[in-house]
C-alpha cells in the first residue's frame, strides 16, 4: 500500500489518497477513532468525488473509505490482465491493508453492482449493504439486460464521437438538479475513452450466484425521477427479498446522493444505526 496526497479541495474533506500495492486502484480514507467503517463505491464515468456531500456529512461520525473503480479517476494506470472483475479482490485487499474487518457498503449505479459482487464473494466483511440505482445482479432479467446493454451501446457511440457530447447527454440521465448535473458533467469529461473496455466485464458478474440468507441488512432504492427501468428493478428486487428496505428518494434522479444529498444521508445514517443495533 502506498500513500499519496490528500483529496483535492471540492472532492471531499481531508480524505487521504492511497494506492493498493500491485494494483491500479486508488482509494481514499478518513479515519475517526473507533467508529464503524463505511465503504462508498461510485457510479460509472465519474469518480469517488461524486460522494463529496457524503464525505462532508459523515466525516467525524464514521471511518470513511472510497475507491476509484478501475478505469476511473485515479485508477487508470492499468496493466495487462487487469479487469473490473477483480474489483472485489482489490477491495478485499484494501480492507486487509487498512485493518478493516467489516464495513457498511453503499454503491450507486455501477457501484451498486460492484457492492453486490463483493457481498457475494466476501459476505463476512459486510456489515450492511445499500444499493441505489442498481439491479439485483443475482436475478438480472433477460429483457432488462438487453435494454441495459442497448443503452450502454448508445452512450458509447456518443463518446466515440465526442466526450463532451457524451458527458452532456449522460448528465441528463444521471442527475436532475442543475448542481448535480454540472458536477457529474465535469467528472464525466475526465473519463478516458479507453476505459470503456473495462465495463464489458460486467456481464460476467450477473447471475453467477444464488442469493442465500443474508447475514446483514439490505437497503435498495433509487430516485423517484430515475428511469422507469431502474424503478421497476427496485420493485422486482423488493418482491424477491421482502425483508429488505426499499426507498424512492423524492426530487432525485439516478445519482440520488448528488440530487438529494440531505435525504440520502439521513436514510443511510438511519439504516446504518439500525444495522449496528
């Protein structure tokens, strides 16, 4: 594990940047004594900075950990054989390097997919699991999968023509408030075209595991202004796991943590406190 500079101003408060040895993964830490650990995993095309409002709110209340997914943010120095399918392995390595036995894990969109993959593979390390704007990777419907793949292809074609055009279109389906859209746009502009290749590995994460009895509480949700497909995915997931908590955040789109940070933070905090008993 190697240490680096603190997170730049505007992307969190006093988050120490580090890098997992023998990996491309940069991660960010803020410690608060004996408080529980929280791991935040961001959406596609942006980076850990999408949790800026969560860093500001939860710093001093929880130990905070965030990662930049492979191909995003500071995690672009990759080597042959590196793939998004190794994210769970790398996250486990980060937890070990930081001496973290268990953590509350929260992911948004792509981050929700990776959070579930980690929970499937390392359930003993999960204190609670919160997934926003994602689908149930263990029961990914064929028609929904086809629709999702088509949408990704359309966005990729836009990016091949112009990253700015891609970012402009992407911000409108990723957030609904002007402030959140602007922040998403600025982060999306930095996404390298070559990193699209890593997203192809996501298809190998779905429908690989059977959902057994969870040893941790589950929270699922999305913004009430998110795409109908995302809202339906939450409802279907809730029907399969009626014991989980499902929420639809008012005045929020796909990246609900950016559109409605105060409500998002309150929901997470109440959920985590409940998980801690």
